[in-house]
């Protein structure tokens, strides 16, 4: 019975599709893609520049904190008094950890991460803008 | 198999192959256009709505769940777009026959014998007439008939597109055919 009905309703399928509808759809998608790509590229570029600018002072701050905290002095003990470091390695490790400026390092890593991610997305958006799916006849 | 191909196209597009989007459009734009055309009663806005549907597909493609059929997913989008359009035009009659409890008064008064296709067909002169009769059906029945016979979906797929239980869809299908016959019978006198 289902086949009979399929045959009955098959007459409705003959509706003609307007000429150029496919091109219109692809053109509309193209416009939307490019708009999205441009917006994305702008946002990611601003983010990349901001994070790049932020990295320099953050990096200088990290270096300064390392030297102020005595981290490098503790670390240099490995080369000067290796035997003492080995025999008291637990105290040595905890002293190193205590002197490390974790907060500043975390900020630096976050800034680097944001820079790399925003560059990745900016590149993707750039590629999206460059590529054309609509090719008019 | 068809769904596997669709999933591959979607994956290719999401992996940066922009041309896969064109293939998706190429594969479905005619069926979507025809579906919308019949759904909104042959309105000239069908072409614009088709463009809108593909724009929505593009925007939502990352959210597509590959465990489900791509075809039912895009038809769900198409149907929702058509409903929004009809609502905006304020000529969508979804529940003219329903009371506050959701009981369909017309359904309640219908006999339950399912007409055969030949029985319906014998009273219909041509496809145009059939379309007119189909357009007279309430939207909830018309969409079941369209998805079943035009898009060749099974009841499970229709149930997914319409977000209704499969049993309800089967019942609505049966009632749609009964109603169609009733409409044809009554139209003979005018």
C-alpha cells in the first residue's frame, strides 16, 4: 500500500527549482563566510598584538622575580656543591619550589598560549577569506 | 550508506575542505526547496527560505551530532524555518482543530478505516488537484505526508524531524489519509 501512495504523491515532486538557486545559495554562504572570517581575523589580530605586547613586560617581570627570589642561587648549588645537594635533595627541591615565582610564570605561559591560539585562529580566518567557494559562471 | 557519505562531507568541511559545503548544497538544495515550497503552500518566498535554511545549516554544522541522520537533521532545520516563516505571515493554522487539552476535534469524528491509494487517486484528476487537497490539510498532517511520500522517510526518521513519538506519527499518517479522502469526497459537491 505504501508504494501505491508513493506513486500517488510522486506527482508533487515535479515542482521546478528556480534557475540559479544553487548559485544564489552558494553566493549567500560565501558572503556569510567572508563576513565571519573578517570579523574573526580582526578579533584574533587584536588579541595577537595585545598578547605579544604583554609578553615582553611579563617576561621581564619573571626574570626579575627569579633573580630576586634567590632561585638562581639555589640552582647554582647543583654545580658548586653537588654532593651536598644530593645528600639533602628533599630540602633542596622544596627550597627551589618555594623560591620559584609561580604566579608570574603562570601569567607568562597564559600570555604565550593566548598568542599562539590567536595566531592559529587568525591564520584560519585568513585562509577562509582567501578561499572562494563561489565561482560565477 | 547515504548517511555515511553525508557524515564524510561534514567531516571534510569541518577539517577545512571548504568545497565540501558546496557538495552538501548540491546534494540537498532541490529537495529542500521542494519541501519548503509544498510546506508553505507554494509561496514565492520558497527560494529565499531555501537560502536561509542552508545559511542555518552552515552556522550550526559544528553542532550536528554524527550519531543521527544528516538528512533528518537538515529537514528539521528546514521545517523549523518554514514554521517560523508561516508564523511571521500569521497564516499558519497549527491547531484550528484542537481544543485546550490538545484533543483534535476533527480527528475524533473521523472513522478509522484507512483508504487505499487507488480510492484516493480515483477522485483526484491531477497532481495539481492533489496539491490543493494536501494544502487543505492541517500542517501537522501535511508535514507527515510530505516527509513520508515525498522525502521517502520512514516513521522513525519522521518522528525525529517532527520531534513527536513514532506512534503519534503513525497515527497522524493514518488520520491524514482519512482526512484527505474526506476532503476529496466533500469537494466533489462544490
